[in-house]
C-alpha cells in the first residue's frame, strides 16, 4: 500500500440510505463518488436500479454510471481495473475517492488483492475442442465440472463459459478453490462504512421503494427494453427487470410481478448483509442516527492517513 491513496467505501443493503449519506460525506470531505453497483453501469436501466438522478447529485461528480449498453457483458475483473484507474485519477486531483454501492464482490475486488481466474493463460487445444460444442453443450459441461461457477454465468454467455471450463481443465481446481485464499490483503488504505437498520424497517423501505419505482415508470422502462428485443443478456437478469419481463412475456400477472420484485429485493438485501459481514472489515452505523459521527470519524481517519 506504499503511496496508495486512501479510499472510503459506503456499503449496505438496497434501500438502506447509501446515496444520501454519500452526498453528505462527499461535500464534507471534498470527495467524488464511484459507482459500486453492478447494474448501474448500464444505460437505460435507471429506475429499476435506483440510479441517482443528476439533480440528486447536488454538484458532486459521479463516475462509472451509464458506461455500458444493456446488451454488453461486464465482469468483476473489468470493474476492478476501471475503478482502480478512477481512484488514481480522483486522488491525483486532490479529491477523496468514495465508492458507494451494494455489490460486495465488486467493491471487495478493488480494495483487496483479488486476482481473477479470468486472467489466465489459454490452451489452444482446449479452445479448439470447446469451439466445436454448442452453447447448451458448453454450459452442461461447465455445470458438471464447476457447478458453482455455472450458477454465476448466464447460459448464453459463451465467452465466460469457455473461460470457466478452461480454468478447471488447466488448473484442476474449481473457481471457489482458486479464489478462496485471495481477497485478504489490502491494496489501498481504506475505511468501509457499513449501513444497517432494523430488518423490519429495511423491508418496509424496500417495499415502498418498489411502489415508488412503479409510480416513476419502471413498467415503461422495462417495456422499452422488451420492445427492442433485449433479452437473454446479463443486464436483464437484474432484480426489477426479470420480474417485469415475466409479466410482459405473459407468464405472470403484473400484481404477481410486483410482489416477486419486492420479495426478491428483500432476499437480495439479506444476502448483501451476509456477504458484507463475512467478507470485509466494516465499521457499521445506522444512517439515520449516525451521519454526523460517520463524517467526524472519516475526517479523523483521513487526517491519520495523510
């Protein structure tokens, strides 16, 4: 971490209040905000991802929003490089990099020593063999050799499937085996703010957020994507889009889609909290009670790490 800039991260489950705190902190600490949500990188996915609107930014620069089309794929390794470059740029201008979001692996990959299995050597013989297989055959082969990796990859993402199969056959190890010993050493001096509130209150906020999304036009946003024939891509697997797609495809009613969206959002929030509590060294706060204390402690941390 020699000569590496200090980084602040604000993490927590969906609807917990990360956006409001990030603006307050950026103003107090001369900061710029870097998106830490895997779905907010996509253009045209705004309402369903609760993407911050320009008027809400209050003049604070935000980075890595709307950088990909909905049909583009995006990996953690790509995110890691983009954010680390952005951290250096922000710090070089005397500003504080603040990563804000709820995608735990993405944020962890930036702050800790993650070396991705995608960054591996290739074997021409294996590639030649795999090129003869259909997408269905490739996915079935991956499910057999590395079931956990298969769960994280869309069946139509042939490029990632091929890389995952090649990794297993070159190393003899599954993805989890390779990565379990990574992510412990810090790359940057950092302070991670974790936001948490009572579960009942959080779930109430999530349900209300979905109602507000529908009022703001989530259905129309998804209809545009659906009408443009965008399907079977990474972006549409996001919560808020896959449920409405099921309605537009005639599989379920709109009422059922909305209830599924609320349920899936609550389950996702639970998974987020579990990940953050198990994977990173986080300082936990209640965003509605501790905002002044958070800012004071961050200012103290930055002074100690000059």
